[in-house]
C-alpha cells in the first residue's frame, strides 16, 4: 500500500457521469468524467500526492472508481452519507452542490480520519451482494403478503390467488438459493467460517444475522465496542442545545445491518440468558419497548465484537 500523508486528502463527489474533486491542503478543484480515463487520472493524482481518497456511498456509482484505486494500491475510504450530512450541518452548510459536497467529504475525512470502510475483498463483495439481494427479495415477499391479505377483503379476492401463490413460491425458492450460496461462500473460507461459528454461538444470532455481520462489518473484532455500535447505527446521539436536553436517538450507520440486528435483538431479548435479564431490568425500570430492543441490539453487537476479538465462542468466553 502506498504511503499516505495525513495532510493530503482528496474528496470526491461521485455521480453517474462525473467525479467532482476537492484536494487538501491546497484546495484544488477539478472535474473528471466517471470513466476509466477519469479513474486513471484520480489514481495518478493520488499517487503523486500520497493522498488518501474518500467518497460517499452512492448506491454503486463509486464502485468502479473504488476498484481502480484498490488495484493501484491507493488508500481509499467509502464514507456513510449520513455522517457527512451531520458534519455539514455542524458547520452550518446548507447549500447542495457538487463542488460543496466534494469539499465537505474531504474536510470530514480530515476531521474523522478513522471513518469509512476500505475496499472489501472479492469474496466479501460477493457475499455482500448476495446478502443485499436476499434482503431485497425478503422485502418483496413481505410486500406481497401484505397485498394478499388486503385482497382477501375484496370481492375479486379469488381472481389472482394462483398468481400470488406462484409468485410467493418463486420468491421462497430464490431466497433459499441465495441463503445456500451465502452459506457455501462462508464455509469455503476458513477465517469467515470460524467467525460465523463464533457469531452463531451467541443465543439470538442466527445464520442471517451472522452472515450480514460478516458481509457488512468486516471490521468486527478489530474495533472498539463504541465503534461497532456506531457502524450499526446503534450509538445514541444527543440532541442538546444550550439549556435544552433532548432525547437520545440512533441514526446513520449501515441500515441493512441495523435492520437485521434488530430482528436478532428481538430473539435475544427472549432467549439469550444474559440479554433476557438485561431486557427485564429495563422493563422493570419502565423503559419503552423500542428503547429496550435498541439497548439489547447495542449490547448484542458489543458482545459479538468482543467474542470475535477474542476468537472464542459464547460459552468459552463467559459472556
């Protein structure tokens, strides 16, 4: 990996057609096409400067650039848009232009040099793509079941029964196929298989939650509990101003991971002896259900992180 200067940062706002670039510390700006030629120019620029390159997650538009940077051994980070947006708000920035965004991305990286995720390995990319597709199909099935239930109350209820049954069966099959593909990919890698075994030893963490943690949080076991909670969007955020003290809320993080983690927390609150007792103490204190499950989810990810760091399963760690 190339040597990176702590003062040299290149922030890039990535769109479908363009790369809007802001360089620190000299505040240089330029616009390049989001093409192979543009990517090569960014690689050359970063190499000359010894700079760290950073950009927001944009739903996939940044992946070709990211792959080019990784192939050239340029240090690059993908940043959560919610964190950059919060940073912009803290600076009083409200305008929305590409040039401003590129500067904010670069300055956020200077402010939070540990933020963002590195380019995942090819195997992790494949697992992440499969877990994302599975989540999409599960959401489609959920919506279909809601529609079926709503149609049952209509006079035309029976008109589409065969079609609905066929569509649900197809979704069930595809989801099962993806789950099998994910299982095989994890099992084929010794380190990932061991991590999955550790995670699944925790009462409440099943195959879906464990593979989602592996795919979406490869940092697990190498970070602090506070960082793990922040990455899943489970760290409480204060809303205080002057003498006012607002409620603590959760936000940001990796949304798909947080959603699955909440499902695991619901199971753990009833079947994990440690977390069941913890949840009961919160109930006895009069805490609302959502607050309890959020606290359980936060504690669950901290346990998962600690066990992965120790490389020991639940029972052997005395968790």
